[in-house]
């Protein structure tokens, strides 16, 4: 005998399935929106990458000027721009 508030098992399963589909669709829509926002921000505020000095290696530094990571140039050679004062007299 069923009570007045009890729903058949099929109805409960269908409502759960519908809720999961809605939740999955909402998550997919949010992910797509996030990707669109990131793509728009990338176009509006591109990274400032140097183009003219490709024959030098890259040095990534922190706020105090300490090297964090170094990258070789396009030929795999470690060349760094230096001034005359940075070269040893020896």
C-alpha cells in the first residue's frame, strides 16, 4: 500500500536523471563561457613578448631581479646580452 506522498520509483529516477542533465548542461555552459572570456582577454591584453632580439637567450627574473629560469636561444646556445661594465678585466 502506498502513502499519499510517495512517488513511484520511475518518477523519482526520471526526476533525478533530469536534474543531472540540467546540472551537466549548466556546467558545460559555464566552462564554455569561461573559455570565451579567457579568449577575449587574451585578445584584449596580449602578453608583451619581445620579437626583435631572438638571437639572445631568455632570462625570467623575479621582482628583485634574481633569475628564476633561463632559456637558450633558437639554436640552443646560451647567449646573454651584457654591458662592458659586466665583463671581467681578467
